[in-house]
C-alpha cells in the first residue's frame, strides 16, 4: 500500500522551487520563504497544482472489461492497460506549459487521485492534510531553508520525498 507520509511530503517539497533547483545541481536561488509564502490565500489552488504536478501515484494497471476505443486506439476486451496518471496530468493538450509548477493556474480536474469507481477514498483527507501542512509550515517556519540533498522515494509507481533537510 502507499506510504501516505511520503505522498504528502512530495507536494511540500515541490512547493519550494529550490528543491527543483537543487536537484539540477545548481545553487539555491529562490527567495527566502519559498513560492507559497507570498500568497497564502492561494493555498487551496496550490495544493491542487502540487498534486497535478507531482502526481504522487504515477500509474495503475487495469484489464479492459470490454472493447473500447480511446483517442482512436482500439483496446480489445481483456487487454492489460496502464493508466498513466502522472503523464495525463502533464498532458499539453489539457495543461498549458504542463511541466511548469504554477500555483496561479486555473483550477481544473486532474487525475492525481485516479478516476471512476476506484477514485481515492482518502482524497478529501489528503487535500485537508496538504493544506494544513502548508499553512503550518508557512505560519511557523516562514523562512525555512533547504540545507541538504532531497531524497526521493524509489518505488515502481509512487513519487515522493522521504528526506528533506531544512533549517528554520
Ligand atoms: C496525496 C495523497 C494521496 C494520493 C495522491 C492518492 C492517490 C490514489 C489513487 C491514484 C488511487 C486510485 C487507485 C486505483 O485506481 O486503483 C487511490 C485509491 C485509494 N486511496 Fe488514495 N491517495 C492519497 C491519499 C489517501 C489517503 C490519505 C487515504 C486514506 C486515509 C487513501 C485511501 C485510498 C483508498 C482506500 C483507495 C482505494 C479506493 C478503491 O479502490 O475503491 N488515499 N488513491
């Protein structure tokens, strides 16, 4: 099953542009307080954008119960298919500059919690947790600094952060 702690940590790490900068091996250059500190009112939109951008659950496998045509591709009944949530959430046909984290982006439905009858039961809780964590970080550690390498999860279908050293 999924490590919830890591799923919530990933968006928090992404909320800070310095994470991406550090992972590219460059010097941290973002202003103190990070991307969200300047606009706490945008937290709800920010959580959605972080979920879209990170897509903590990257994919899931299914078997087609009947023949179906998706974007012109015929999928026969019984075929194994992979639902690439992470890819769909960066689809340029739906998201302008999809590879860019933009917390001011117009809110649109994304697939970070899946879709259909297996849509994540914990989605409202995860959204609430994400919002509360960001609120608390901003309230109590507004000028935190990332001081060490970010360690990411290495599982087959989840994306997240296991270690994010900071200085407050
Ligand atoms: C950022 C946090 C989370 C993400 C990104 C996430 C993502 C997902 C996704 C993509 C699915 C669909 C799985 C599928 O289609 O097979 C799913 C299912 C599920 N999630 Fe989450 N989840 C999160 C947090 C949580 C939490 C906090 C809980 C419970 C407290 C939870 C409980 C479940 C359950 C029970 C299912 C199975 C639903 C079903 O098969 O009917 N999730 N989640």
